[in-house]
C-alpha cells in the first residue's frame, strides 16, 4: 500500500484513477479546486482537499494563457518539489492533446510541460513519476 495524492481528483480522469488506486488498496488523497470537477465524483475511502495547486481561478486557456501555465507547469512544479522532499511517487494525469497538437492551445502546451517536468524530476532526482493518459 502506498500513500498517493491525486491532483484534480474530482474530475473525470482523477475520479477514474482514484477508483483504481482504492481498488488496489492504496491510501488516497485528492486536491481539487473544483473548477471542472464535481463533489458527485467523490469516492468512498478517499480524502478530498479543496485547494488549488497554484491558487488561481480557472479560466479558458485561450483567453488567459497564464492561468493554464500557472496551474499545469508551476502547479506541477510545486507538487514535484513536495514529492521530492518527502520521497512520494507522482502519477501525472497527462492530456491526449499531446497526440492532437501541442500548439492548439496554452492548455495543451502546458499539460505537456507538466509531463516534461515529471520526466526531468525522474531522471535528475530519481523521483518515481508516471504519466497516465486516458
């Protein structure tokens, strides 16, 4: 059993990941700002924390690219630093937009940036990271 934190755990991808992790017997926490997630997605045996990894409000990435980049790059960096300090593995919810073009939106580009940060922390610091795409 591992202790695992899932960011965006009340959204579609996070909810399905949490279901699987709980089935496998892990202790799971979710951090979500509920910009796109829903309390109705909560799973029994998961602890939910209402917070934002970058303390920003959600806005569409085309109108405000800074919001997407702050959350997906700098927010991911914050999570990776905490994980590195406590030697906690990171499972990153990647985006299918990697396969549809990184230049379609700031969101697509910044999600890929988060994936690259995970790979960097894995190779440079030996932090266990995995990117999942659903």
